[in-house]
C-alpha cells in the first residue's frame, strides 16, 4: 500500500468535510463493524474512517436526528441529576409534634 497516497486521500477527504465535528454512520466491516451506528467525531477521524471504508458521512436528516437524540438524552440526564439533588429530612414523631405545637402557638 502506498502510504503517501493513503494519507493524501485522508487529507483530501478532510478538506471536503465542512463541519468541525461531523456525524458519520458506521458501515459493516470484515472485523465485525456494525452498520448504521451514528457517531460525532473530529474532521480528521471522519476522513480516516471514510477513506478506510468503515463509515460514511451522515446526510442532513440523519445528522439532525442524531443531534436531536443527543439533546433529548442531555435533557433527561439533567432532569435525573436534578431529581437526585432533592433533599429530604426525616423527622421523628416527637419532632413533628413539636413543630405542630410551635406553629399552633404562633397562630394564637
């Protein structure tokens, strides 16, 4: 394999990619690569994957769907993190009665 030609192809492919972080869709490979998995990578990594034949650039609709799923996953993770920060205080019955008595006395 001519390494100079290989790296020139990678360089040319990277120059053709407009986005700094493109979405690529994996292709089936002989070593067990799975078809159809989208991933966001850097421009040089995308170019290398395309030249090697292990991925292709996602079209506009596929990229938008991937980004929408990422936004939704982030929202759910933020929501779960916020829910885990809820603080609870456990009171004994005596403490609860004391609070009620104090509140009743303040009303009177």
